């Protein structure tokens, strides 16, 4: 970095000095190389206090059996890697929590990106007026708080009075009301609807911005060469939007991995239905519900590491080396 | 400069010394606390008009002690987190309302000040409601001063019972008989709601059949949920839904709030509900006025099945600077005039036995049965911070929901729950 910033040329009088360089020039270079850091210092200091220190604290907590008693006394209670051992040895993690979390995240990311891209393509082909109408409509879905949205879906699928059960019974597809929240798969199907509905507008708006930036000439040239709409989309537009897609996919993955409210607020999703536990709810129930802050910190560290690995893999796969 | 400042500093030290003396020399009543402020946290929503109530308490408190009262209202939902963060930051109030299940937890963490001696000095010990003393006691010291209590009993639609010529159930057989009659006459209603996510609705059946939730045996806790008695109780309760069809598919994932909502909408004929719910039911649906009543929860062959006594303590935090002043406030709130007034305004029962006995004479069908339940059948869940962890993990709720949804049999679910309870309560 520092080499790109040229030290200011010495004062005109400097050329008269027989031995240049020792005093002022070196000092100038030092100032020049440290200047960017000096300018960054306030921001870095704020980040260190607000982000780095909490991160380090979480790391330190994860190596302790840290509960309410330790909070009151302020004492440390080091137990090494025992928290990590307990997490990784828990059969619930491998049998229920991880499959639910990963399976759900894969489906939710795929669904969100596919639907969002579809809507973006639709909006790109609309005129100004209808684009505003569709844009506003999906913005409302996006702006709806997760809690509100979740309750709407819960009411739709309510066993005794939900519109979904009533419709199925009216059509004659089922005789008795079914509680869709007690089964693991129907439970997550509802969460999936909720999360995709809430998450696709972000993808749509971002991809639309990218779509509008694709040069018209390229598309026209491809059409002249006989490429159909599918081919134009996958071979001209998608490669052009690779960076947009990578950002959208990485962010969606992180969000869908950490989904909490949409599961916790569902009937049985707060830990009563053990088959429906995901990483967010499980870590909350196991750690904060039981005042085991050390254990919770260890889960947070593992989740961060896991998401970092996934992000690195994505970035490597989606972007070529020279684009980094 | 230095020379001129010195006398001021000496003076200031002297003043502080004097106030410290003043505080110390007035042991017992905490009066002459002029200029001091007592910080208090109270849960929001228990009393619909708590501002006015505490204005009055504040005036009386200032008159008695000379100190100002600073009351802050806290939401139940955030309260536990706020306590934990304020404990971590050393910014706890002097006195706070603590839910009965939290008192032992905070005492165990060392955040509370024992009040055993204060209670003994003022000779109040014999006149406190026993269930609240039990949940406020940890390691043989009292940490939570009984303030108000509530209890869950059987609430039923008296209009429908009258229509069908039914009496309030006295035994389990009565419940089934009433349920069958209601189901036949009103198939659109839930004859008896069995919610899958409400643990306090489960324990009365365990105790009513002679079982135990968990018993301390020396240093270890032994869960009794898998005993034949407990299994019979849980089997009967869940059987109301699975065998008799009195409940609904939706109720499998209901919480207590869902029971309340559905009862208020007129969808439920019988359910276990708290003594604080009738007011909320009428607020949601005034048409139900006079159409429902309460009865103590019947034991298997009659008698009263114990039910968990909920409510709040007033606890003194160890950050309180003037413990005498803090105690004056606690005493003012939990005894006599203000305790009685709080009970009248909130619909809860006072934590003082002599006041509670007065309410038992009430002829209100929504007060007397609850008071009877509280006095003759009030019980506590195991008083240990580890039981809080059991509740957080929803061990009991999980078992009930698994039985209702058909994932597990009564035997499987109860033995899994007992095993998990033992693991958590004995620290693995």
C-alpha cells in the first residue's frame, strides 16, 4: 500500500544539499507511509472497541463454564475445550440440529435466489409504471417484520381454524384437521414459505439492479447470432451478474443459517418439538435459557467458523482468482 | 490552590461520615433517610393502574422514611434478560419484583441479600403463605418476601354445565363423564383443552395421582415422572385428548395463552387456568360474564390435586446501599393496607396468610375456589436453580407434546423426560 503513495518531492532548496536523504526525506517518507493508517485510526479504534473486543470476549467465554454466578462474582472459570467437546459429542446436534439447519439453508437459499431472479427478470421487462407497482409490492413483503410475517403463516396453517386446513377439508382431501406443526417436514415447509417470502425481495431488487447494467449491445449481438431467450439468460446475463449473484448467495446463506425468530415463534418451535430444533433455537435453549453463557459462546464461535468456511468456498467457486 | 481545597475536602469527608453514621444509627425502621432514593423494579401489566398505585405507595414511603421512591416498570418478557445484564454490570435496583421461579436462581448466583433476619425481627414469619416461602427460600435463608400469589384451577363454562345438568367435577371419572356429555351436546367445542406446551397444566395430574416431579434424596435429585403413579396421571391427562377426543389437533401445540384466547372465544368448555385469567377473559369477551366458574382440580378419587403456586416475591439485591430502607419498602408493600389493595386491584392473592384467609370467605365463584386451591392444594416445583434449566429445555412440555402428536407412548415419553430431568438437575 505505502509504495503507491509518493513522498512529496523535497523542497527546491534540497538539491543544493550535498548529502540528501538522511534527515527530512526519511522523515517525510515515514509520515507518508503512516498517513493512511493515521487517517484510518479513528475508525479502526471504534471497530476494535465495538467489534474486536466483543469477539475476543466471546472467544474467552467459550473456554469457560460461565454462568450467572461468574457474572456476579466477576471470576473466571476456565475449563479448556470442554464446551466444544460437549457440543460436538451431542447426538442431537448431528441427528436433528445440523440436518435441519443445513437442509433448510440449502432449500431456502435456492428458493430465494430462484424466485428473486425470476421476479427481477420480470421486472426488467416491465414498463416504468408497472415496475414501480411490482417493486412497491415486494418491498412491503420485505419491510414486514419477521415476527409479524411468522404469525400470519402460523394463522394460515392453524390446525383448528386455519384457512389451509379448511380448504383441504372443503375439497375433501382430509377428514380431520391436521396439526402441520408437529411433523418435522411440514413444519419446515412452512418455515421455508415464510423465509422465501420474506427474503426474495432483497434478491429481486439486487439482481434487477445488475440486470439493468448488462449492456444492451451484448444481448442484441447474441440475439443476432441466433441465441434464444434461455441461452441469452444463462450465457450472457448470468456471467455478467456473477458478482451480484455471489453477494446475494453469500448473504442469503448467512441469514438462512442463522434463522431464529421464524422457527422459535412457530407452535412447538421453541424447543417443545425436539424434531424441529435448528441451530439458532438449539443454541438459545441450551445456553441462554439455562444461563450457560460459556456454552452459548462456544456454539457462536463454531457457527462463525462454519459460515466463514462456507463463504470462502463460495467466493473461490463463484469468482475467478483475478476478480478477487 | 491546594491549601484552599484541603479544608473543603475534609469537610466533604466529614459530611459523608456523618451520613454514614446517620444510616447506621437508625437500625430497624430506616427512617430519616432524607435525600436518599430507593430504586425499585416492578413488572408491568399485573396491575392495570400501577402508576396510581405506586404514586400512593411513594407518598406513604416518603412520609415514613423521608426517602424518595423511584419505581421503574419492566416487561415480563424482557425482565430476565434485564436482570442478568444489570447483575453483570452491577446496576441492579435496590429492590425488585422477582418471579417465584427466579428467586432461587438469583440467590444462587449471589445477587440477592437474605432477608431472614428482617422477617424474624418484625415477627412476620408465621403469617406468610407457605408456598411462597418455600419458593423464596434457598439454602435455609429467605431471599424472596412473599408478595402476591396466583394458582391454576379448573375453569369451566357454568352455563353449559347447567344446560346439561352437570356438577363441577369432583374426581377424574366426573371429568370424563362431563366431557362425554359436552362432546355429545356441543361437538364444536373442546370439552377439555389439553395444551401441549404448558407444563403447569401437567403437574396437578402427576401429584393428583400420587406421583412426584422430582425429589431431593441427599445430594441427588430423582425425577418421579416415570413412576407408575405419574404415568397414570399423565396418561389420564393426555388421554383426555388422545382417547376421549375432548381436545383438538391444534391444542397439541398450544401454550397457556392459546388456551386463554380460545376460552374467551367460547371454544373451550373446561381447562386448567390461572386465578388471574378471569379478568382477562372478560376483557376479551364481556359476553361470558357470569357464564364460567372455577373449581379446585380434582384428585383421582376426589379431594384436591395440588397445583403450582405462581406469583412474585419482592427481593432485596446485594447492591442495595441502605438495607434497612429497602426492608421498610418491602414491609410496606407486602403487609397490611397496600398488600390488600394490590390484591384487590390485580386479582391476585396476597402473600400474607391473614389477608388470604379473608378472601376465602368471598362468595364469588371465581375467587373462592381459587383461594381454596391455593390454601389446600398449593404446591411448588422443585426449588433449585437447576429446575429453571429443566423449564428452559422444556423437558415436560416436550414429553406431553410428543404423546399428543403420537410420536411417543406415555411410557417412552415419561421415562425420557425423567432421564433428562435427572441429567440436568444433577449437573450431568
